[in-house]
C-alpha cells in the first residue's frame, strides 16, 4: 500500500490552504497559475491516505475552496444559511471525489506496476475521476451547481485556446492530468530527471501553444444593449414599475442610432407586457424608435405557472417569440420539494416566494437575417443548453442576467468569465447584459469589444460579428466528458480487480 506523503495533520493544513489557492485563479484575482498549484496541493494531500482520512482531507479542501469561491452567496437574502448549506453539499461531493482519487493512487500502480503506469495511466485516471465529480455536481441535484469547475479559472490564461477544441470538461481534464503527471514525475524513482523534465516541458508547450480554432465571421448584427441600473435585487425597496422605468430612461438617453436589435437584461421589467397594455405600449415605443425588435427579460405567467422569460418583441406585433429560462436557480428562483425543506428553515424558505417553472421552449430567436441564442443568467453554466443553442442555429449569443442580488462581489465577474469561456468554446460572440453589471460584449476569440462599469446607467452599441462555424467542442458535445469520466471510473474498477487478483 502507498504510504502517505504527509501525516494527517499536515495533509489537513495543506487541504485548508488548497481552497484559497484554487480560488485565486478565478476572478477577481485572475492568477490563473494558482488553480494549477491548488490542484497539486489537493493531490499531494490525498496520496497514500486511508479511505476515511481521504474523505476528511477532501471535505476540508472542499470547504476551504467553496467558502472562498462563493462567499457572495451570503448577499442573497442577507442570510448565511443558504451559502453554508450549498458549500456543505458541494464539499461532500468534493470529499467523495477525493476518496476516488485516493483509491486511484492506491490501486492503479498495483495493477500496472511500471513507469508507464505511474507517469501515463495514473494521471489520466486521476484527471478522469476529477472530471467525473465535476460533471456530476454540474447536473445533480436539482439541475446541479457548475460553479467552481477548475477550467473556468482559465478564461484569460494561456490555456484559453483549448476551450473551442475540448470544451469546459476537457480543459478541466487536461489541467488535472498535467498536474497529476508533474506530481508523479516528482515522486518517480529510477527515472532520469532530464527525461521527465523534458517531457513535462514538451506537454506544457503543446498546451500553451495550441492554436486558436479558426472561427469565420459570416456577418454582423448591430446591437444596442442597455444597462438600466434599476433597483433589481430581490429585497430592494421599489415602487411597481421602477425597473421598467429605469430601463426606459437608460434607453431614452441613447441618441439616434441604427440598430438591428435592442437588448435589455433579465428582470428588465416587473410588468408583463403580454398582459399589461401600458408595458406593451412602452415596448412598442422602444421597438418603433430604433426600427428594430426588442429582446427583453420579463416575468410571464399562465394560470398558476410562472416563468422567467425573454421576449422577442416587434412593434405592432407584440411578443412574436418567447424563451422561458430552462435552468432557474433552486432555492433562489424556486424552492424544490418545499414541503420537505421548510421544517429545516421555515423563515428562510417562506421568504423565497418565487416559484419559477423550468422552461421547455427552444433557446433561439430568429431575427430574420440572424439567429440569436438566448440564455438567462444561471443558464450560462449549463453545457447542454449552450451547445443546443448553437446546434439550433445560433450565430451570436445573448446572455441576459440580473446580478443585483450579489452586489459588488465576485459573482458578477465570475459569471462574466464563464460568458468569456462560452464565447471561446462555442465560437460565438456573447453579448452579456446585466441590470447593474458586469455587462460586456465578448468576441469569439475571448477579447472584449465593449464593457460597462458596475452600477452605472449605460449602453453598449456595436456591430457584433456573427458566425456559423462549428467548433470541435460543439461537434463532440458532452461525449468527451463522458469518455474521460468513464475511462477514469472503468480503469479504477479494473485496477481494483487486478490488485485483488495479485493478492
């Protein structure tokens, strides 16, 4: 059995330090190498551990990471409890994933006792298991929580060119696999230092020098995107109609402009223009003024069913298309299994009165000359939804959000980093428009065309490139994620059988 590299007390200290180091690679600090170092710290703390101690070490690493990474969750409703509950859940998954990694370090070298087994197969298995854990928590329970995948730290790092080739899960796999290789190279006995060092340098060079996938622009669309800076937080004190008024005033401040589309954020109006004549009148005025359709966030309903929606509104025609948010936030936009959870925190559960229903509509609008993909806030983390929008013909992505519940925390810039990753991965320009920021237009190469400051009234007016290029990440979809995860789990199981057979 592999001996632990560290005594338990030291492993726990390393695990506690690993979390903030992992987080440092993400916005707002953007120290992208830190996440690679953090991965290495976690792996070193797990090698050679017994099962229960690896769970404990993994739990501490998960807690230290998520408490640092999503501290902004305390801003929502002004409560600490939701963040503690979410951090605990994610950390339990992190602990289970850590146990699997520890078993890989215990079993794989026994099944394949060779230099190739240690330096080639073991890192791939460890990376596959890490990817499997990230994949699971991204979709389960209640639609999952994909925040914190290590790849998302690389939106502006030298590994960013990998996203259109490999997608988010593929980049996570490569990052963990490379770090695991370095760890094993440092531990290897009887292997020449020069050979291992050369191999590591060669791998790093290939990863960093990977050319950007060629995305061909096939046109452009002139977008007027408006940040109204209204009182859009859930607990903000406002009068009925204040949000719509803020968006209208910000839009009126724009001079004479030609436009192909006017874009407002999620939560642009608390008055449903499909039901209210005054709101419909305002929507018509905006569309008439710019002689262009208006895409705006609104709350819509039918009977007792309510949706967080995006409307495609044409002057004189009304809402000609509608996208209902497919990925509403559990415990934020609705309470899943309310009767079960209410006894644990009745005051908190009762405070969340919103009960948005997940949408079933497609996530694209046909503007005539251009098809746009539409996603609302938390949708941006949903791999399947984002890929489907491109498969359905989206040539540019509109990302509408309302970040007002999280103030000036890292949540907004973390979400913008995810939007940047999506632009690279999908090969599409992304217009990220928020009620209060951070709003930006990001091109398919990850560069920023325009950006607005937080908590300001403003607009972005630009000719945004469109494209129909299909990147490898879109073509392969989640199959790479399943392949990496399945390989890691299958080899781990096989290694266990071989180890048992060898006695």
